[in-house]
C-alpha cells in the first residue's frame, strides 16, 4: 500500500481533515491499529488516521496523520479500506486530486454501497470539476 504512493507532505496535509469531515467519523487509535495490521503489516499505526463512512462502518478512508509523528513519512493520497469477514482489505487507492466521477467509479468497482460514495463526497474526498 505505502510503496505505491509518492512522498508529498504538502498534499497529505490537505487530506487529513477529510477523514474528520462531515460524512465520516474518526476511528480510535486502537481501531486504526487493527486496520493497519491487516492492510499494511509492520507499519506504525501511529502514522495513520482513519474515519468510517457514517452510513456504513465497514467502509473507511485512511491517510497519514498530519503533522507526522516522529518516524512517520506522510505520502500523497489515501485509501478506501473495507472490513470483510477475514479483516480489513485495501480496496481503493485514491490520489489527492480525484474527481467525484472517478471516485464513484472506483467505489462501484470495489462494490461499495452508493451511500459510501455520498458520505465520502460530503467529506470532501473528491473534486466536482
């Protein structure tokens, strides 16, 4: 997951508030640690922040914590993760500049409910133009 993203503190700074915006609810550090253990084992959970879609707690958006804790290097982009019967999976990697049309398509391919797209769009994950 992390290797696929390029390092960019400036872009990541704009993303962290998305996890805390309307349409999402922030996970506790313990919940974030469980997600990181499933989708990016060996990485420090303290580096990440995640928030679930208000309409469906099984779908969440995750990015790097800003400001970055010691030992963490934030990168550009974020991930949509999905909880399955066997744990969390990395469903969609999102660029910092995704259009809402592309986000809708990506979430549809990942089989996310339409309400998840609505929640993430409300939180400012995507741009309308």
